[in-house]
C-alpha cells in the first residue's frame, strides 16, 4: 500500500470530503483541514507530504503557509483546484512545475496522474540534493575526482569532463559550482546534443524580437541566464561546427551577440563542458575544432565507468535508497547476495541505470528485502552456476537483519560441515566418475574455474583482456574472479611456467 500523505486545504467541507474519498480509494492518506490556520506548522515538515491540495482558502492564511513550505527546497508541489489556480500561482511565486492545476469536479484519472508527477518531482529534488555533495564512492578513481574538484573549484578555469553516458558528469559540474565563489549565482545546464542545430544559437545566445519567423518577443539565452554563475555545456561533442566557432569566440573574448542583434554583450560565466565522445578522434575526423578542444581542455576530469569501480556499488545503492526515503516515497533493501549478483553485471548505463533499477525495485517491492530472484533477468543472468543456487536459497529462506542502509544482511542458520572432496577427483579430470562418498560441488567447480583461468592467462601471456576473450567473459568479470581467489595474474602465469 502507498503510504504517501496528502494535505487537503479547502474551506468547502463537502468538496474536501469528496476529495478525501478519492484519495482513500487510490491508497493515499489524506489529512483534511478547512484552513492552514488549523495546522501547527512547528509539528510538521514540508517534505512529509507527498502533495498539498489547495481549494478555497484565505490568502492571508495561505501565504504564510507557502512561505513556510518554500523554506524547504524538497517541499511538495501544490495541486490547486481550477477556480483558484491563477490567483494562487500569482501570489505564491511558484513555478508551474510546482503548482499544478486540478480540475473541478475532481476526476480520478487526473488526480492519479498529478500525484504521479508530484512523486517524480520529489524524487528529482531529492536526487539533486544528493548530487550537490559530489560523486559517491571511496574507490581510488572517485577519490581522485573529488580531489580534482576541490583543486579547481576556487578558480574560473574552464573544465572538460569526459566519461561514458550515465557516469555522473553533471554531478561533478554541480559540485564544482557549489564549491566555487559563484555558488550563489545560477548554474545553467544545456544539453547541446538534445537541441536541434538550427535552434542552438538562439538557445545559447538568445534572440531579438523579429529575428526570425516566430520570434514574437525578445528572449534571453543560456549565457545571459547564467550571468555571474556557471554554464554547463553537456555533450559538447555533438555541437555542430558552425556553433563551435561562436563558442570559441565567447571563450576568447567573453562577448556574444543575440540572434538578430547588432551589438555585442559581455558575459561573466564560468564554462564547464562535458562529453562522452573522444574529442581527439573527432578532431581527426574533422567533426570537432582543434582550437576549441584546447580552449576547453584546460582542466580535464575523467569520470570512471561504474564497472571500473564496483567497490563503490554498495555506497551508491545506499545513497539512492536514502534519496527515495528522503523524498517520502517508500524504501527498499537489497540482500547481500543481490549486491554480489549486481557486481557481475556490466552496467552499460552506469550510475543512471543503477538509479533506475533501485527506483523500479522500490516500486515493485516497497519496504521489502530484494533477493536475487526478484532482480530483473538481465541483472542475474551472469550469476555463476556454482553460487546461484546458494544465493537463491538464502534469498528465499533466510531471515534478514536490518543494517540501516540499502543493504540487508542475511541471518543464515548453521549448516552442517561440507563433505570433503576425495583426492581421487582432481581438477585435471573434472568429468571423472562420482565417488561413493560424494564431493563438495562448490569447491570442485571453483577448482575447475581456477584451472581454466590459469590456462587462459598463461596462453594470453598475462594480458587479462585477452584471457577474458578466451573464456568468453568480460574483462571486469575476470578481474573480480582474480580478486575473489586472492591472486594476481603474474602469480598465475608464473605458476604455469
């Protein structure tokens, strides 16, 4: 059941009770008051409500409530009944994304959709609050990124952030801005690859009235919006060459011209750019200007892929679960065997894909401990045959002990000691006959696996990537297995010589 609480403020008692009935029906917990004066705001926090529905209310009482609401940047959106929407929007000063219109009479379908949007808005705000603290993790790669953020934040140096899609390049850009002297000024992000090429110049520099068909009013561009702050040019590798020339001029002269203007404007912005493309290859292909590359690449920061810092996985899961909890949209826990299964996945979508998975699990299994069996098939497909039965058994039968984080620790009953494997069955003869006294299957399979890894590494001359191809597995998976057995590739290769 969804335990989201919705505050209903409406002096029309009959209408408020009708709304209460609808909210009860869709498994929300409505709290109905005729006036906000009936609420003791000292006993509440804005984020404890999933949404606030506003009907007939005295502005003198409503405005102090909205001021109280806005003091928390994770405050819920207002769902305002249609007759009062424009008035509340005007006096509240809230953005339309945080002040949604609800038709009268209230319809079940529209109310459900607005509550869903409110939920997504809350999660987005909570995720943003997490992002402001910088990238999560204790791996050497992430510690290096955090050091670089601290080193460059205080300067106006242009930064180029590289890395695969979904690794958190915007997280790094926001962390630099928040630690800089420009922190009190705007942080404006623009995805250069998501805007049609013919509109990109207007989007970045703005335009004058009548500059082109449809330009009925003058409009500020992103450079002007970011004045005094930071402009984040995401996916700059997708920017057309015609725009690259103009960006280069801005970087060199700190001036730009609106589309249709006959005068230059000065800009005081710090530029942080990001791309998932290899710009040096793009220069060779002629799709990216070399002079612009050197202007951007003053202070490069590379974000590692998630598969290259799997030791950060538990911390990332913990942070993502806490973000869901802070938004008031439930919780979820992952069993330790589930974390182990996720370590063997290759994460092509990186942290963004992990975030989507945690959100999905929170919706499907609210407040529950998620075992390996509950993971989508793609995330457990690579679980080793030798360990999967044990993992599934623990997930199904074991009790779990809460740890106060996104990871649950299984409490496993004592098991009888394993049967020792007879000496007659050797790793060199994996398909030998089963002796009457039996074998320890898990140890036997691990011995076979280790033998194959030794042979592959010896054949590949110690090159892990080549050995992984011989074993038809990923390089990161092979590295994890070497760690699992506590061995280095040099030791394995030397043992074969």
